[in-house]
């Protein structure tokens, strides 16, 4: 249980902080759009690249790649 909270606590805290900042007006609509652009255009591809670069050859999870790249292809 401790391992689970070690992983989830920072994620939940980050979401709560973002919600709180938006709720009190610290982040505007333009700030939300900029953060969204950073996540979708820089952070997510970098995370996927790092995950694929550190994976052992032949151990790629095709279901995971299909879950991400399938909708990307459909939207394209």
C-alpha cells in the first residue's frame, strides 16, 4: 500500500494544485491553453520516446502503442 501512495500522491497533489490555481484565478484561460500545448506537443511525446528508448528490444507492448497511436492516426 505504501508503494501505491508513493506513486499516486504526487499525481493527485499536482492535479489538486492545478485545480486550486485555476479556481482562484491564478491560471487564466490562455495559461490553460499554453499548459495544454506543452503537455500534448512536448511532454507526452518525450515520455513515450523515453519509455521506448529504455525498453528492452522485442518487449514492446503493442496494446499500449495501439492505444496511443490508434487515436492519433484516427485524428490525423
